C-alpha cells in the first residue's frame, strides 16, 4: 500500500491493534507495569523497546508518530503537545551557549518571539531573507550550528529557497530544520531538499479539524551526528542516525515535559486520514479566491504563490503539489479594515490555520501586534493586511461572502 492516503488510512491496523480495532485505541494510562524488574530496567536503559512513563512515550502517541514518519518519508518522529513545544525543545536539546542560528526573517510570530528569547540565554540568531540561499550563506559564521526555515511564510507567502539552502547546509555540515506546517507532507516532503529535521504543527493541516493541539519533529537521516559536538555521551548509543532525535526525546521532551496527550493524538491521527482530500479542495479554492481578489478594484495587493506575479511563483510550481491554502491581501486605501471584516458572514474572524472552516484575521493588529510597527514594516506587513486560511466550504459561497463585504 504505497499511495499517500491509502497508507495513512490503513497504517494503524497494519501495525497490529488490540481486539481487531481499525484505529489505535486511546491509551490514557501514564504508568506501565512489568512483571520482570530486569525487563523494566532494560526498557529504561534503552536496551529493549517498551513503555516507561506517559510524559515520554504512549502507545496512541507512538502510533501517530509512526504515521507522521510514513507521511514525511522519515526515519522516526517524536510528537509534542504543540508545534511551538517541538521547536523550542529541539533548539534547547541540540544547541548550547555561544551557538548561532540562521533563521528566515519571514517567520511565524511565535517562532520569532521564541528565537528572540533564546538570544537572552546565549544562543545568537540572525534573521535573513531565506528566499535567497546567498543571504543564508552570508549570515553563516564559525558558530553557526543550525538553519531554520519555513516552506511558505505566514502571512506574506514568501517561498524559501529550499533546495539551494539544503545543499548549502549539507556542504557546511549544518542542521537544517524545515517547518512544513504551511504545506504539510501532502504538498511537499522536505526529505527531497536534504532536511535534517522536518517540523509540523499537527494542529494545522494534518489534524485539520481545529480540535487538538500537537507538534512533531521527524528525523530524515541526512545529518552526520557523529560529527556534531553537542551530542551527550549518554545518547551516543545505537544507530548514529538517531542520536539527534534521541537527545531531543530523552533530554528535551523528558526534561520539559511538553508531551502530547493520547486523546489529542487520536484526534490528530483520525484527522490525518483525510489530509489529501481536504487540502486538494482547500488549495483549489485558495487559487480561485486569490484570482478573484487579485482582480477586485477594492484590493491593493494579493499574496499567493499560485499567482503568476508572485516573486516565487516558479519555485512554488517546481516544489509543491499545490501552492498552499493560505493567502493574504491588502485592502485599497478607501476600504475600512474593521468594517470590511465585520461584514463577513461565512468566513470566521479567528486565528489558526488549516481548519476545515475558512478563517480570516487582521494580521498587524493581532498575531503580529507584539512585534511593533518597525519589525512589521521590515516584514512587509501592512496595517490593512488580512490573512485567509481557506477551508473546505463551497468556493462559490466564499467568493460571494468576500464580494458582499466590500459593500
């Protein structure tokens, strides 16, 4: 069973499930008992597989991890309570005081905030225009250990120079983390651009229903961990390809305790089964909406990689199955942002991405407000910018709603 959706739908049952269930059951126990104390010790010491404590491992979460690994064509996945927990835990686990990160400047607001917080603890960060691999290269120093990028930026939809940056990181021996949240493994698989780790906010497209928080980091097998100085001796056991992820799980997840609950893992796992079906419709609707708005005289500018005037249109077409289901647009000067948004009826005024429902939010006044006007200006975020996460509604109804809101 090699098809993307076929594999996801049948992954649980093919692994063998209790009582013939077709879904992995929700295991709520946080403790796991052993009749043989030697076996208990062997599991704790990593000498044999098994379950220790719910903060670090759980059968329901483990089933989701296996599903994400298959979707991303990775070696192994570790899940977390949120996508932010996954990012923070990875950086905490792998980097030390004096290390340096090169990051895309067009970064999700919370990730930007997190990286700025790390600078206060001795891990320096340089933000660059990651649509150019030359900009990434120019920022690399002898202290650089990690490059962090997103596939498509939120909210202005810049597309990273993913392949070129991957080749650069491979040449320089740098950890390359690609946040695949905005595309998901259905639209793009970063294993093809030599990513070290692929990060996903499971809350978004993979879960898809806005009913569970979660995050994941997947090891791709490209990085030589034997040459990485920051791996503790404790975790230099077994397959060297897994040393980095083992340290993230054993040191980071265990110490911070940002565990994904079994209930959330179940919601996300079931939601993932329809990822391809949902996202294909969402992307097709996003294309239609972008074209409608791009031709409207009350709209100043539309940002969507599926439009031919987008700076990375060609790159998007080359890399992605579809150019995503996120778009943003600036209103014309004579359109009041607040009045326009309040007239929307079908579209929900809300944050979040990847939901089945179409969501709209005024970016500068909400999710990017804390950045301040200077940082927003450097990212090209206008006060009239509205971000749209396109859902699965009938596209005719969405177009009608945007149209009537102009008055």
